[in-house]
């Protein structure tokens, strides 16, 4: 099967504008927001949206994939941060924040009868590689117990993100719940240290 022709520069800009608008609208109004609202936010006609994304489900899939690509890039940046233990737990907090939205997209696709897309081997591999680097550095620093692997870590955080949906809009309660999970990842007797600066933060 021949590969699709690359988009013209103006078409690429329109597609990027629609994706950015869709993320804004879905975050603000929920994933049930109409496609017409996405077109309005993007400043394009609804036909332009459907030209790039023939169905609402295709648009949701594209937004989800773009979010995961950005998350993979963030994971790689955290893997290079100072203070390995603090960086590891700061990254997991970011994971939990992102996952709440990711779950909403996945649920919307499932409700529409669409198959959740495989997010691409390159994206999944990048996330796992960065998680492995983060975990290994944190374990070497004595901040994380030695018997935790990447597979267990991912399963734990997926479960935590789902559990967070039941906590409501209470950041303090959500943070306390995360700390309980994080305490289970720390070696016995180790208490949390100072917070890590995010990737690119100034001193």
C-alpha cells in the first residue's frame, strides 16, 4: 500500500491548529463537546476539521496520541534531571495529572465503540526507556526500593490514575493519596526529600 502524500505547509498548519483547539475544547467542555466547537476554537470551517479527521473518534485518537508524544518527551527530560529520587516522584505526579485526561479520552472512544489505538511502538518505547532511566537512577540513589521494575511501576500508576477519578476535584486529597502510593515505593524508613525542579527550570 503506497504511503500517503505529505501534507502541504498550510494543511499542516491547519491540522496542528485543529489539534490544539480540540485539546483546549475537550479539556474545557469534556470529550462530548461537538466538533463544531472545535472548528470555532481553531478559527476554521467545520469542513476543514473533517478533512483531516473524518470522525469525532479519529480526532479524539489524534489528540490522545499527540498528548502521549509530548508526555514521552517530558519523560526523557525528567530522566536527565538532577536529584534522581525527587525527579522520579515529581514525574509520577505529572503522570497522574496527565492520566486523568487520557482516561477521559479512552472512555469516550470506548463509549463510541471505537478501538483504542495502539499508541505507536516509538511512543511506547520512548516512555518505557525514560521510565527505566528514571527508576534506575532513583534506585541507585536509594530513593526507591530495589524490587520494583518498569512493568510493575506502569501497572501501579495506571491503577492509581483510575482510582484518582473517584476522589473528585480535591487537589489536597489527591496529593495525600499519591503520597500513600509513593511511600510504598520508597525503601523502609526513607522519607520524601525536597521537591525536584522540573526539566528546564532555572536555579
